[in-house]
């Protein structure tokens, strides 16, 4: 028996009107829940968030808001097993992948709760040291961050219903900005359950956290000049949000995290059989198959020196074949990869593979496989085994090549043979037009230093790995709250997390100018 998932607006649960939309178990194709979108105007709900929620949040010090985040983390940790079960059913996650999402979200809450302890009782954050207006002047200028008086509008993606929701909420709530969260519909059961647990535990002040299920309705029509829109999803939808007439007219701040053709760059010095080589393969397998490849940080392009191509293919294919044989019902503990989250995602992935095949050849996996998945009835579920493509000769350096233009959001990656030269690697990475993360594997310090300078402009994060840290290295797709999450160009140009840097998205930078002693007294220096 499926349940109806209502919205929580203006301090009350609200049912929608019209035809319901079903949430489906992607393994069994059975209905789990229903959502009926709210068709009434969201103007009043948004005003409620700004006026009631914002005022209630700003009554609290940073430390007090941090304590709320700490409580939220504890509540969700206590409900961890229940939430994992929801993620397995609605998201098609294996237990390991479900923990990755849920634990990641609670970790961001805990980090920002800890970060709050460093701030005083003032209503602002001092960002830097005072500087002279001009040489010899007694007048100084200093920058502070103050909470914006608007609403944080969070439009989240389907692939991380826990981490995406909680990561954004942790930062904005600590910054003193109320939240209106709109989860992606297909996996919204987990987000809804998380919100309900937090609401029942009185984890946030009245009006400071609202939940909109289903359609966004007329939300963007009421965006204001103090609001912040943080969107995670496709580049096309992100562009629609950014160019909405009201968003432009109001000057609403927009942060986008969109498509990303992340890369792994294997340096020319990496030798088969070394610990660094084994790390390359381990990371590739993780980034291709974790969450069934449905991660914004998954590796989509693998730059392999031509001399190492055969050894990489041999070991990589062998390990991916093992996972293909253990793909199936994520409720089975023996399963290592579950299905894609929806029928539409599977159709899009297969269409995307066809598009990539214009410039590649299929070298591993069967995109049309429809049976033989562990614990699953033949023909049921939205499964895609790991797929590896390889660029056709002469295409790697082409800006028009499909693998530089199109992301397949699934367990799919493309091998790009290159000559091992840094200049070539930088050009290939740059052809992706901006990425969230790229990993460089090398023990050559000179080559690595050049990579930082040459690859850096195209990236939000650069992960460096060498033989020395191979055993301690973490998968490059992990997003940590202390580091920036975002990327230029195609990736949306956004910047989330990064400690205090992430809070600046929801705060206004103000240059306070005055006498040196006056500023010292006012700002607590």
C-alpha cells in the first residue's frame, strides 16, 4: 500500500490537487508512494519563510544555530537503519551506497555544527583583517558577512536525496537563512522521511525549513532580491532557472551545480603492478559503479597513456565484470550495484550511449542486457551493467567529439588514449568545458606542478594521488564539507561547502569603513 507524501508549508502539512505522481521501486517496478503537487500559488509560503523563518533564525546566535545542526545530525543517525531501507527501496541503492548518501548528509550537519563554535555572539562574521583606505590614513575598511533577508530556495537532484538536501540546509541554516526545499520527485520519499523526522524532533525554528513536494509551481515567479537559489541538476534546467524573467529582474542570487565531464588523468610514469596503478583501477571502479554511476562527481573520461592502454583495459574490465555479475536487487547483501533510479534514467542512459558511439567503440559491457540480474525477475527493473567505451582514433583532441559534450548519468565511462604529454592532457580536460573534479595520478613532481597550473582553470577541485598515499587515498568522488564543491563552465559555475566559504553564498559581504579604533571596538578586534 503506497503512501501520500504531502508538502509542509506555512507551518502545516498541505495536500496537493490533481493527478498524483507515483514513486517507483526501480528494482521491482512497484509503486511505493504518491505525490500530488501543490497547485496554489507559493507566494505566501515564500513570504512566510522570509518573514517568520528568517526572523526566528536570526534571533539565534551562530553557536545556537550550530546546536540545532548537531541535534539534526543525532536524530538522523538514530534513524539511520530506517533511512537506509527507504533508500534501498526508492533509490535502488545498495546498503553501501545508501550509507554513502545518508552518512554524507549527517557528516555535513556535524561539520557545520562544529564550525559554528568558532563564531562569537555577533550577528556577523568578520571575514578579514582591517586595511588602510590609503597609505597613512586613519580610516580602515574591513569586510563582514551578514545573513541575507531572503529565502534559500533549494532545488535538489534525484541522485542524493539525503546528502543534497542536508548539505545545502546545513550551510544556509547556520548562515541564518530560512530554507524552502524542493526534492527531485522520483526519489523524494527519503527526503520526505528525513524532513518528517527533523520536524517531529523540533530541530528548527518555525518557518525556517519548508518542504515542497512535486512540481515547483510558480516558485520562481516570486523570487526576490534577497533570495538565493541553489540548484543541482542538468545544465538545461539550470539555464532555465538562471534566465527566468523574475530571477533576472530581481537580481536573485543563483548557484548552479550542473553537468560535469570529470576526468581521471593517468600520468606517463604510472607502471602496471605498482600501488599507484592499483589505486587508479580501484578509483575507476568506484567512480563508475558507486550509486550506479549516478553521481555528479563520477569519472566520465579516463586519459590513459597509449603505452598503458592494454594493461589498464585488462585489469579494469576484469573488475567490472565481477561487478556486472553481482548487479541486481540492492536488498541482497551480495549485490554490489543496483539499478538506475527510474525508467526515464535508463532510457536516457541508453540514448546517451548511442550518442557517444558516434565517436567511440563499445569495448566492455552490454547496454541492452535485460536479464540475469541477481534476485530480479527477467525483464524487470531499470538495470544497466558497467559500460566502457573507447575513443575512436583521431577523435580525442576534437572539441566536437561527443564524449567532450555529453554526460551519460550512469555506470558509463570513456577511455581516451593520449601521448602522455602534459600539454595534451590539459587540452583534453579543457575540452570538457568545466568540471567538478579531476584526478591526476603521478609520482613526477614536475609533471604534477604543471598539471595544477594547466588543468586548474577548468576545475572546481583537483585530486592528486601518488604512490606514497595510495593506501590512504579516498575515492575522488567524495565531497567533503571543508572543500569547495562546484566547477566552472559546463559544471554551472557554482561554489558550495568549502567551510565558511559556503556560508558566503547565503550572506552579504559588507565593507565596513571607519576609524581604526572604532572598527576594532565594533567588530571585536
